[in-house]
C-alpha cells in the first residue's frame, strides 16, 4: 500500500503539482521579495534589485529539486540524485575540482605505491605450503645473533627436539658446470633429503632425493627452473642426463618449479640442488648449515623457542660452557624473516606518505570549506524550507566521496608509475622486489584509502555547513559567526599541514646529512680503477694448496702482463662481497676462554703478498706479507688495527703468535682497517694469511687499471681461461660500482623520503596560500574600511602577513615537538648524526617559514591594492 501511495503522489504531482510544491514556491518567492526590498532600500532600481536577488539566491529550480522530500525514495535513487548534484557542482567549479583531485591523487598515489612495496616485501604469502609453520633455526655465536648451525648442532636438534615434525638442513656450495657450451659457475645447495617435504615443495619434473642418496655420496642433482630453461632449453628429456659438475658426472633426477627458492636474505638462490652428503667431511663444529623446521600441528612459535632455548642451555651445562654462548639458538619464523632488515625503513616511508595524505586531506578540506562558505545561503534556505541536517550532510559527503574516488583513480595511475620506478631501483636491495606492482590487495587498499580519505576531508566542511546560522546566512550573510568559525577551522588545518611538513622535512634532512657523512667515510682502500672478478677452483681438479697456488700464480702473471694493468692481487673474500669467514684466533700466552663471548673472533682472509700495496691499505706496523712466505716457510699472519685495538690489551702483538686452525702463526705486521661489508659498517677484526699458506678453493682477483676497469674485463677473463679453459670467471664488477651499490638502499630511502618531504612542503605552502587568499576575500570590506579611514597599504600587508606567519609559526612549533618524538624511530637509518640534531630541525623550520612567507606575499599584495569604494560596496551587499 505504501508503494501505491508513493506512486500516486508522484503521478498526481506530474499533472497538477502537489501542495508541497506550491508551499515551496511561495516560500522561495517570499525570500526573493525580501532580497529585492533590501536592494531597493540601498538605492538600486527595481530591475537591478531583482537581478541581484536572483543571482545571490541561486538557481530556483535547483533549490526546489533539493528541497523535495526524498524520504520515500529508494536509497539507491537518492544516492544517484546526490551523485548527479555533486557532478553538476564540480562542473560549475572546475578549478577547485581539478586542484582537489590532483591533491588527493598525489596523497593516495604515494600511499598506494609504498603499500605495493610493503605488500610485495612483507605481506605477500610465501609460495610454500603453510609457511606460517616454518621456522629458520639460527644459531647465536658471541656478538652475532644469526649464524648457521654446525653439523653437530643439527644432529642434536634432530635427536632432542619434539616441537617439529620435520627438521631439514642445507648448505651453500658452488659448482663449475662444463661441457656443452662455455663453463659457468653455479650457486648450489647441498640439502638433506627431507628439505623439500619440510617446505612442502614438489618437483615440476622427475623426483627429489631419497634417504639412501642422502646417506651416500650420490652424484644426483635437481635443476632450478631458470637453469633448466636457460642452459637446457626447457627440454623435458633432461631427466636422466649426465652433466659435469667440477669435472665429476652427475645425473639429473628432477627440475624444480618456477619460483621455488629461499627468499633472500634467508639464503642465496640456488641454480642446482645436490644431496648434503657431499658436505659430511667438513668439520663437525663448522657453522655452515641453514636449518629449517616445520612445526607440528598445534605447536606455537613461542613453545618451539622455549624448547630450543632449553636444549641450548642443557648442552651448555653438559659441556661446562656459559649458557646461551657457544650453543645459543635464535629461531625466527620464516614469514618474519623476509624483509626483516628492510622493515624499519619501509614503515618509516609508510608513515611519511601517511603525513603526505594528511596534508592533502587538510588541503582539500580547506578548499571545501571555502566552497561551502559560498553556498551558505543555499544550504541555509534548504534548512529553512524543512530539509533535515542529516540530508545536507549526506549530500556534502557524497560530494567528498566523489572527489576521493576520482582522486583515487588518478592516484592509482600515479602509483603504477611510481611503483614501477621503485621496482627498478629496489631489485637487489629489497627481497621479492621484482613482484612489486598493482594486484588485488593493492586495489582494495586504494579503494579503502580513497573512501576513508573522502570521509576525513569531507566531515569538517559538512558539519560546518550543516550548522550554519539561518538568519545571518539568508539575509546577509556570508560573514559572521559561521564565516569566522570557518576561518578558524581553515587556520587549524593550515597549522596541521605545516606541522606534518616539518616532520617530513626534518626526517629528510637527517637522511641527507647522514648520507653525506657516509660518503665521507674512508672504506680503507682505493676503489677507483679497480676491477674485481671471482673464481672457484674445483677440488677434484685442484685438491691441495700447492695446485691452487700454482693456478693463482699463473693467472696473476698473465693478467699483470696485460697493457693498462698496474697491478693484480688475490683475496678469498673481496671487499664489499658480503661474505665473511669468522673464526676464533687465540693469542699465545692468553688464557683460553670457556666460550666464544670473549674469544678473539676475526674474519679470515688469505691474500697475495702485494695485496695491501695494490689496494692502498696502509702498513701501520711491522711488515707486510712477502713472496718468501711460501708453503714451506714459517707460518705468519698480518692483523688489522681493529684486531689489535680489540684484543691487544695494550700490548704490541708484533712477534706474538696467534692460532689459525690448529697451527700457530707469527704476527709480522699491522695494517689499516677495511670496511669489508660497506661504509656504514664498522671495520671488523681481520687476520690475513698468505694464499700460499692457506687451503681454500674460492678466490677473488682484484686488478688495478690505468683507465676504465670494465674495458679490460674481457681481457682479464681471457687470461684466466688461458690458464684453464674450463674455469668459469664470474661476478666481474668495478669496485667503485660495488661501493655505490653498498649505499644504494640508503640512497633509495633518501630519494623517496626527500621526494615526499618536498611534496609535503608544496602542499603545505598551497594550503597556507589558500587560507590567506580566502581570508583576504572574506575580509575585503574590512580592509576597504581600514584603507578609507586612513590605514596605509603597508599596514594591510603587515596584517595579512602577520596572520599567515602566525599560523606558520604555530605549525613549526607543533611540528618541532612531533619531529623530536618521531625522528627517534629513524635511528636505525642514520649514520654519524643524532636523531635529535638541532641544526637539521632548525634548517627545516627556517625553510618552512620562508615558504610560508612566500605563500602569504601574493594575498598580502592583493590586499594592499584593494579599492576602498569597491570594497565597501561589496561589503554592503
């Protein structure tokens, strides 16, 4: 029955008009007549007064349409009518609409782009079965809280742990693949047979290892999908084929699916997988195994940690060691391990773009407040004619949501471009960076942010407009209590914008200062005109130190003879390679430590005699290594300053002996420190041994050139192949490029945060300009009156600039307090600068004050040029 009544009322209204329409027409006519009478009283002609009344009142038909009671209409129809009205409104104000959309697009786009990075690096699920049940069981060794486990540790975990249904291990290795093309060096993982079951992974082709192959020295291999595609052309017939690894035959038994790998930084990617039995002859206490466990159903990560810590303490008691020292354990859920080091920087960037969005919202809210001020008569008349305030608020909210939706759509395009740019520079710096992009999660995030943004920036204007004073708004209004409240609210929004911009500018300033400090750090060697290449000699072909030394000597001789080569040297782990070889090097005559917490730990390096001179590493004491420090000569070592400072205890260690493995070596010299892991890492203690007295297969060749080192890369590779044509040469890089890459992550953070800070400053300056321009427009009559009464233009300028600078000063004060609290979160990203650096905060404040002054200058000059007569006539209206 209700539906029939509604239908009948609509049908009757089409032909005869309803009584509500007649009442509405009468009410509108009376208000227009009141406006005409006011115009006649001011001396206008009847025609002028009527024309002015109609212009000031607005479109009559539009007001009638908005007034009609829609409580009986369906919600969808009402929403569509609100949407159509919002579209018409923004078409009448294209400049305001364009500014609002672009402002929101910048804020929403920046947030979406950073969320796409966080989604790919942190939130995206690992391509494994129930990854939340997987745990990386790290060991703890003295001051290092993530070290690989030893075979002895692994066996104890298998024997004593009850929290895991599977515990598997894998060890990094490498092979030289020869035959059927150029020799290539492969990254490998030597895994226990249950690793694939632990991870829940199955091969694409063939099978994985059996328990028998795990126990025996089985020469079988699984190929990574990329290797299968690139080297073997995706041939399914590769299963059962024999390939040559380090000169030994291996049978291919399977191919892993695309995307199967340990995400960095858990382990390096693998080109090939072999049984772990190949590594069983290594020392039982060598920390070389990555251990992964799958929790039993119902067991939590906390319960597993408690059990593992109990096992570690029990082992320490059994061996009489301090608890948590040599047998320390540090289990980390695999999902928490991914991007663990990068998360602080990503969360800071997320906070930064949150501030940008806050500024954008404040800017748009300020724009809508100014727009609502011009619509006060329209809104007041609707209220006077019986429209409910909730209806008015809903209409204004629809306008805000429309703006936010369009801004979100444009922002999504901006995020697509910005995310792609970040992906290019983040590959190699962030795990899973190649998957950064727009997916369903990012789309949902953008939609939610857009809707929430629309509600946030539309709430204040809607409430302000709905609370309008009817008498003052209809009769004269525009300026009065409501206008003053609107100005105060816009002033508060401007203060918020300045404060948020100061926080971002201070953070960017800290990163800039930190990066400059980092660039001035001496890495300990000269990276210019320095080429680095790496080789790994197969043990089957070079089984001992003598054969390896012979290869190295021939390679150095041939490379040094090339034109444009100034020197060449060998080191097992070149600087900036990211590899370390930590061992204990006790000093003779010192008491043996019970554990490793106080043991003299150092990185072990074997080098050729001319390494220090060729690299520009200074000799501080004693002598360097000599050609005479050969295999049968007395064993000697050179230590660096960090080792001497940390362990010498005030003694001169030259002439003393340290133990390298099971043999005592005499310290013959002290050299300068090299920042092996990058300029932002302190130099670690190092012990250098002659490559002729060391037994290792992996080596880096460092070549000093007279020009661009990369131009000689092919010639250097050819000389190595001239010694052994089956020896791969890999990781050919200029050391200056490696040094730049070591700071690439910080450079990316700096670029993003600085860009967001500059965007915030631009938006904040636009916001304070808008506030001041609107204030001048609203107070034109007052300014004209001041000028008519004898005020000087400079006084008017001082009034406007003083008001604007007062807002800026309040914003800087609030922002300074916020910066002091929030920049503490950036400490992990800083180098050589305090998070509370007063100079940086002061410069950021001065920049914003200068920007605010420039933003106030144009409205102030406009106010100076106000014609008193025109202004007073405007005020009289």
